[in-house]
């Protein structure tokens, strides 16, 4: 069953659902790129892990109750006992693991191209996930390495290397975008603005100078991820879409797309 939309599915942008899409998308992106790489390169999935800590609440671990207990015949008096209750803990430390994709040189495992699919935590100011992401972004851009950033989230703070004002000057109505930094052209960025109603683009993945760059069809990768993860079975397409809210015209279009599918 195909997705009801020609491009990104905005119903998948809620943090819990997007986490699944993110992982699946990275897997199929790696498969597509690996098939096109010259033999001296290899694509590897890495993981960025951290813990977000919030306030927790712990209930008392022992509860004292007056419990009548029948003792042998020589003593019929009830006695009090301490009854140990289970420890009730509200889990508030969120463990996060985010996959990313690196293209390495086989001979020395040198990083050639870092590929990131942005997550909600990468775009949330003040969170550890964003700090770690920006740290890697700065590190890659300070080296002789390429960076490909794929932002399939309308919400959150703008985070990719292209300044937001520059992206808006290219296409003010872009809901999503891809930013490619080729280290051989350090003063340039390749920007692919993506509108809500448009398919995801074909994107060039730069390697070292002189080597042919693979081209990835992001829409084909998304379609495979959407279908193989069976999102059509679990997403409630009659519900409200995750924030931010859409303009009325786009919302009307979205509802029409869903009605034309067999998902409601």
C-alpha cells in the first residue's frame, strides 16, 4: 500500500513515530548508497547515544500496615507486621540512540562523507541531542569531509548548515530541505528545498575529488521505508497532524489526499 502523499508524510513527524522512520530510512539509504560506491569506499551506520534527565518521583519503598495474624493456640492476640511494598519508580531518564551514516575510505577508515537525517531532538534548543549534533556538524565542516543533512521535519529550530534566511530566500514555502556541503567547494552549499506537496529529490552524495558521486533518490528510499515499516497500518490518518499547524490550504489538500487513499 503506497503512502497517500507524493513526498514526505507529515503524519510521521510526531517524535515517537519519526524515531521509527528515522531508523528505517537510514538503513535503506545505506543500502542504496552502498550499491553505488566505488570499491575503495564503504558505508557504515554509526550511533550517537545520550541520556536526557528530567525530574523523577519515587514512592516510599516500605509501607507499614497493621495486619492481624493468627498465632498458635497458646496466644490468640493479633500482632503487627511490617509489609514490604514494591518500589514504584517513575522512569524519567530518556535514553536516546540515533543512527547516522558515514562513508569511509576502506584503506584507513577515514571519514569522507557524513550523512545525517535530523531528528526532533536535533532541532530542540537546550537538549543534549541538539548540542551533540551541532558539535558533529562543526567538526565535520572543519575537516576535509563532506556533510549531507536531510531535514524531514517541519517543526523545531532550524539546525542545518544553510542559514534559515538563505533557505527562505530560495523557497519561502519549503517545508523540508536537504543541505550538502562538499569540502572541495567550502564556500558553497548545495541546497534542495522541498515543498509539502512535492516528491523528495534526487541528491548528490559527494566523495573525494575525482570520484563519481552517487545519486540517491530520497523519495524511493522514503517509499520503501514507509511500506516496509507498514506505517499505513498504525497511523491514524483521521487524527490531527503533529505540530506545527498547516496553513488552511495545505490542510485541505492533505485531507483530500488521505480521502483518496484507502487509509480512512
